[in-house]
C-alpha cells in the first residue's frame, strides 16, 4: 500500500473530524450548560482529551495500522468477543456522531431559509450531505485526503478571520451577563463538552498510510488537540461577546451564525454559512474515513458479515453502503438532543476502554503509568458526572 498521507493530511483529518461537530453543533449547548465558566469547560475537556490522546499516541506508535482501535483492542483483550464488541461500539458511536453532525447541518440549513423548525428541510439537507460524503470517501485515500486538507485549511482561515475581526471591532462588543452554573450541571456538562473534542481517534486509522507513523501520528494528535482548544476558546469569545443572551437561549444550535450576523451583517452571514458547509463536510468525511476502515478490518477478521469487505463501487464496499443507509435512517428518526446525549455517553465509554487497553499494554507500548491512571480517573469522573446530571 502506498504511504501517501503527509503530516498535514493527517492533522487535517483530525481537525476535520473534531471541528465539524464541536464548533457549530455544540458551542451553543456548551455555553448554555457552562454559562459563566464556558472557557473553563473547554479547557478541562481539552486536558481530558490530551490525556486520552497520550494513550492513543502510545498505542498507535506500537501498533501502526489502518485498523486503529480494532488492533488496539485485539492486542489488549484476549477475549475476541470483548475486543470485537468494543470496536463495534466505537464504530456505532462514530456513526451516531455523523448523524448528529448531519442533523445539526440540517438545522443550520433550515435557519438559512428562515424556517428553523421545518423538519423536512432539516432531514433532506442532512441526508444529501451524508450521501455525498459517503461516496466521496469511497473514492479512495488520496482523493479523500486531498479534499479534506483543502477544505480544512479554508475552514480554519475563515474561523480565524472571524476571531481576528471580532478583536478589531471589539468596541462594538458586550459581555453576556451569564450566571455561574450549578456545580452538578457544570461537571455533568463536561461530558457534552468533551464530545466537542471527540473524533481525534480517527487519526490512528491513518497510521497505515503514512511514513514513520511512530513520530507522525503522536505529533498529529497533539497538534490537532492544541489547535482545537485554541479555536474553541476563540469562537466562544466571539459568541459570548456578540450574541444577545436571549437569542442564544432561543437558538443555541445556530449560535455561531447569529454572532457572525450581529458582527458583520450579511457578509458575516455568508462567510459563516460557507464555513458551516465545509465544517460538516470535513467532519463527516473524516469520520467515514475511520468507520469504513474499522468495518473492513472487522469483516476480514470475521467479526462482521463478509459483505463489509465485498466491493460495491471504487474503494467502497457493500458494508459501507449498508452503514450509510443506517446512518440516514437514524438521522431521520432521532431528535438532535437525544443524539448528542447518546453520542457523548458512548464516546466516553469508548475512550475509557482505550485507557484500559493502554494500561494492559503499558510495558509493550512504553507508556507512563501515572499519566495513564490520571487520565483514566479524570475521564471516569467526567463520565460519572455526566450520568448523574442526566438521571438525577
């Protein structure tokens, strides 16, 4: 297989997977939950992601392949049903995140046409995007990664430009009078905030397609997470200083678009919607990159039906088509908030499983025990607080 992905290609895949969901789908939700402590929420979730990224980096350096989590779990857990079950859980969780991104894109599309509650516009926009990105990913690694790199670069340029202009026109800004959240809500909401970082695991699926994965993959993981933390705090600044609090609470799912329109009028409105399309396209494309490779690996190991590696079109398989249809069905049937809560909880479970795998293999991967245990306990606390906030 050709090693045709560069460091920047891999970082683009990571940023594309994370930011598609985080910025536009969840920024308003995070602000509503964390309120006065919004920046702290992003920083805490970012630290948790860095700890988790360490476990991913160590595992992918020792076991570099396009299988990613599939190989990590197989090496760590001798019970095939356990390793396969955890991998399938991660794959399904990633599929649900595609559904969430597509649904959020549909909400923005409906808002663009001044009909934010129109279910038909929301669902048809989501389905078109899901289908287009699925077929793009079936074209192959090189075509998909080049498209991803270009779109991520354009998206980052627009978002950074938006932040810089907010500083230039800071005399027009105001600080939203947000209260301090209840301790239970704040820590419970960290689970949702962490979901805004979910997606960096797809970087490990590129390990089989890069030169020197032992250096490239860890560097790409840390670079991606640091860039995302900075970008999230920057965009939170824009929303918190250029959005009326009543509008934010009324339309949390389109917070960035409202802030851009308040700040720049029609120009900001157009720029943000261009960025929104790019963000969701890259986010879904990058997540498909992971799902398609994991499902193929599971099929070759006979843990998924054989049609998951039977050719459908170009580099796509019949299993890829089946997965895409399931994602479309889930997107149409489920409510946005339900998808967010389901995805957040499932991702936390998956990342705890990765910590466990890294701990079991700590000698083979030469990992620091203190960092692994600290990261695991921190993630376990976030998961417990998330569950407590939902059920109690």
